[in-house]
């Protein structure tokens, strides 16, 4: 869930068929070599099989990083100004009193998920697995699932994604995450269940990639509807 923060700081000719087949084979070999250098050795065969079965890469989206991995200062984008600000509560800058964030945390711009559609009226939150990147960065991500949570009884789900050019960049689903990187999903469950203190966050479960992408689609559509309504209001 996102809170409105007071401004305090900002950061702002056609080739023969045989040649075509050779070319595709060479391309695939190069891709596999790159994957082997990134993924665990035990995962290489699995990744190779998946590439042959799914030659088309999934559509990428872009996320704004508010909190880099390995940090615990609670920053977020101000709804009105669009600037990144260190969130304050009762006049005090918020710091998560727990282990630092296990991934880059942020939001997907141009999204809005209303409460009647399972959201909190804010842009979609996303936890991005991979090395830390600078706060305020816009990075390409692939969504692989969704972490379902409740914050004091209110739905507060987080999309789960992987970032480009990271060891986990080739993961495309929660099942692959569990197979190739054992324990990562459990780290997310434990961390988000406890980072706000005892009995505040409730873990509901994980959703797969298809469910997460459906949430993204609904949130993008809701954002466009809101923008159209605002434009019509300005015209009147």
C-alpha cells in the first residue's frame, strides 16, 4: 500500500533455405552459450528445452525503482508531483526495521488497480529479482508471478519480476524460479510477511505468470480509463 508523503527530497535478397537453417542454428547456439554463463549448471538443459519450445520472448514492461535491493529506506513516488520522496510517517522518515529489501522494489508506471478490481487504487507494486540498481532508474522487466498479501486485512499484492541482464533474467515463471533457484520464493514469502512487524502482513499465496499478466492488463486499462475521464473533464 502506498501512502501520500510530504515533499522533503527529490531524485530525480532471400537466402537459400539451408543457409537460413544454419543461421538460426548459430543464433540459438549463441543464446545457449550466454544462458549457460548466467544460469546454474544444473539448469542448462532445462533452459535449452524451454527456448526450443518458446522461441518468442514475452513482452517486456518498464518499472521505476523506488527502493534498490539491499537498502531499507522507504522511498516512493509522490502521486501529485511525480517525484521520488523519502516517505514520512508522523514526521519521521521511514526506515524498514528488518533485513534490507531482497530485490529492487518499485512501481509500474501508467497502471492503476482500483479496489473493486483487487487493488488499492495505486500503481502496481513490483519486486524485481536481481542486483541492485540506482533509485529512480527505469528498467526493463519480465513479470513471472504475483505475491498475494494482505496489509492489516487489505489486499496488497506485489508483482514478481526479473530484470534484464541479471543471473535470473531467463526465468519466465514461478515454477522455473522454484526449479532453477531453490528457496527464492520462500525468501520473498518470509520477508514480506514480517518486514512491517508481527501480525501486520498476511501471506495469502503465489499466483503464476498468467495471473500476474492479467492483473497488469487490468491495471493498464484502468489507468487509460482514468486518463480519458480526466481529459473529458478538462474539456467540459
